[in-house]
C-alpha cells in the first residue's frame, strides 16, 4: 500500500498559521480590554479603525543618477485627546497594516501615561543601509513634502523610530519650516538639542523601562541588588535600561545584538559594552562567553527585557521561557498567543505601552519646550519622567489589584477608559 499522503493531508501538513501582524495584535488587545469595562460598543468599533492612512510614492534620485520609487505611509489612529503622535521608521518591512497596528499602540501608549496626544505611525519601505547620507536626506525631504498637509505641531507630530534618528527629524523640521516660511520646531520631536530637541530624549525609553522594571521587581518582593536580568537588544532602549539597572544594583547577566549575546552569570560590565549607536553589532566582540539570542530569551533569570524587535516570543518558544518577570522594551515582542501561554504559566508581563512610554513622554516634554520657547535641564526632564512613569505605574497597579487581571490587561483598561471618556465627552459629529 502506498505511503504517499493524500492531497488533503499534504495541504494540512504544509499549511502554517500566518504570522500575527501588529494590527491583529492591537485589535485583539482592544477587544480584550473592552470586555473588562463598561464601554459603548460604538466607541470600540470606532477605535478598531484608524482615522486615516496616508500612502504616498516617493521618487528618489540615487547618487548614480537613476530614479527609484519607494512607498511611504502615515497612519493616524485617534486624536480625541490631542494631536496625533508617533514615530517614522525606515525599514524594508514597513507596510500599511504594520503602521496601522503601531498607530493603535501609540494611542494606548499616550493614554496610559496620560499625555494629551493620540496615536500615529509611519515610515518608508526602504532598507536605510542601502542609502548614502545624501540619498537619505533627499528621501526624507521628499517624504516630508508628501506629508506636509497632514503633519504639523497641532496636527501630527512625528518622531524617530527604527532606521531614523535625530538628523532625520532635523531634515523634516527644516523642510516643513521652509515650506511654512517660519521656523516650526514643534513639528517633530527627537531633534538635535541645537534646534529645539530635549535633553534626555534618546535615553528616555530605556530609562522608563528601567523604572518600570525596578517597580515590578519591588512589587513581587525581589531585592534589586539580588535580581538577575537578561536584555535582548542593546540599542538605545536595551542599553540604557541595562546600564541603569546595573547602576542601581541588579546583575545583568546577558545583553545581545543581532549577532548574538554576551553572557556572564556573575554579571556583565554593561558600560564596557558599546551600544548599537556607539558601535553597531559589536556586543559579541566584547564577550568572553557568547550565546544565541534564542538562548538568551530562555535563560533562568528573575527579569527578561526583550528590547530588540517584535514577535520574538511566540507560540513556538513561550513554554521555554524561564524568567519570572518580563518587561517589554521593544514594541510588540510577545505575540497574542504567547502572551496567553505566559499568563497561564504565571509569568508576569508588563507591556510595551507602559514600559517604553518614556520616549513619547519626553517627546511631549520636548513639544512643550518648543511651544513655550523654554529649555529644561536634564535633571528636570528625568524628574518629570520619573513622576509621569510612577503615576502611570500606580494607575495600572490599581487595576491589577482591583480586577485581578494581568499587567497588560490593566494597562489597556487604563488607556481605554481614558480614551472612551474623551469620546463620550466629545460625542460624534453627524
């Protein structure tokens, strides 16, 4: 008898579950949070969709004289509490669904830390490593021109993200200002301090991750001086979080970049390892012992901080995670299914919308400074950030205790409650 599989059996064997998109995850989380609170279902329906998604084509004249076309996007999710706010990324995987999902996350993130912003996200489908500096500038200025009518200091305020930086924001600000015939520093945040950027902006997401990690460890009665920590990703978020926790007394046993992880069970000298910004992809060059990124995620530590890219903890490896606590440094590092598995295993996860909200919080401080033409000291920025993060932590902690829900559910309950209250107050214009 033939052992060959039937067509139906072959189809079943080769069919894989499609990967979860940021939009899928954001909508799952919206509906889950809505199930816990008394909210008008019509508001949930409105929040399921963005206000607008702008899609443009960007012709770029390359250095060799050829012209190449790139696709650019800006998704604007909800502005009931204030102007749209969110990053711009240059990455080959940027697409319409991704920016829609990330824009929704920005709405929740701004609300959970009680900022007067709504959510947006955008980007260009390009590998920035393939562009010269001049090409990057031309691409950025042309993209800004295409978005000119949908961004502005009271409308939509971009910021840096993957593949973009302070220089990118400077080009956007300059292009917009020239077109408006006036210097408009508040049109973007994350700029160089020489043209209205805020001190402490670059370090802010990592600082907020460290603050939340400190509070989480304390909440579950871990002594910070005795806690072990692994950090996946040693860019701006991961490096700053790891170094702060190291300074505060924690033992950081592993940090990584795309090539792998430096590992020392007795603790790494985090300041001796260059971040991605200081020396790209160099973590393993400074390590006596290395392990893979996958192995880092499965280390038996008190606290795991995935701070690299999205969807690194999935249904495939969630059962192998050994950390007691997780603080999300990256956006969406845990899929919806994996999050359920971790919850069933009583691994406590603090979500990205709370943990890495330091970036948008200090962006808000930068926006205030630009509007008022006043500059804050670094000490003031850090003190104000600490206050905002502790207030947000307390609001989420209250929901965890009052409703006996996960930290993720509690964060979304806080965010959605604030957004729903604003929609109720403003109503729906016919």
